[in-house]
């Protein structure tokens, strides 16, 4: 057994600076089969750096306080649907389902992000939806994390940007 208080978990914000408070609870607990991160999102902040999917993990977001708005797509080409998740509610995303959660309200959002299987996702199994200047449209991009920053490669034309 291992126990931890949130106050004892070191804050590790996203390198893209899309939020200030992210505490990797599962890292401290030493989990191997699922990931658990605690978030506090101020107005305008997001859980991640943009629309993306984990091809290797399902994700569940439990919103404790406030209301998070999730932009959801079934594929890169499909229309974006917005889903609001309020306090004491949860939303689940299948592997391969695109999503981005944002605090579009005026109050802080607190909640948990859980992913399984695995305590860490494989960067090779994440795909982001990003505008490609060569393709002149949003396309699926492979994602890599190199020396503290994200690098993206367009899946259509191979254009690389960070």
C-alpha cells in the first residue's frame, strides 16, 4: 500500500504552459496500470495543449468543482462537438477519440484525469489535430517530446514543426 496527500505531490505544469497546476498523483503512488493527474484550471486554461487522442489509452476526466468544456471529435475530419461537464460529473473517451478539455467559465475547475492502461502514455500513440501550413488545413500530427518541448509531424505531408 502507498498513500499520498495532494499537498505532498509536486506540481508539474504542462511544458506548453496551458495550465499552472498539474499534480501527477500516479507517479508518486508508483502505479503501473493507470495514470492519475490532479488539475486546477483557471479561466482559459486547458488540461492539454490542444485537440488530441491517445491511441493507446482510454481517458476519464472527473470534474470536482467548476465546469469544463470538452471539444470532441470522432476523427480528424469530423465536426467538433462541445460537451460541458459540471461538478461531480465525469466523461470518458475511447482510445482514438479526439478531445480537449478547457475551462471556458469564470470559476476555477478542479478535477482528475485518469488514463489506462499504463501509468504513462507512449508518445508514439498520441496524435494531435494541428493546422499544417503545407496542407493548408487541420491534419493529424504525430507527437514527440524532445528536450522539454513538443515536436509535431504532419501525417499527410511530413511537415515538421514545434
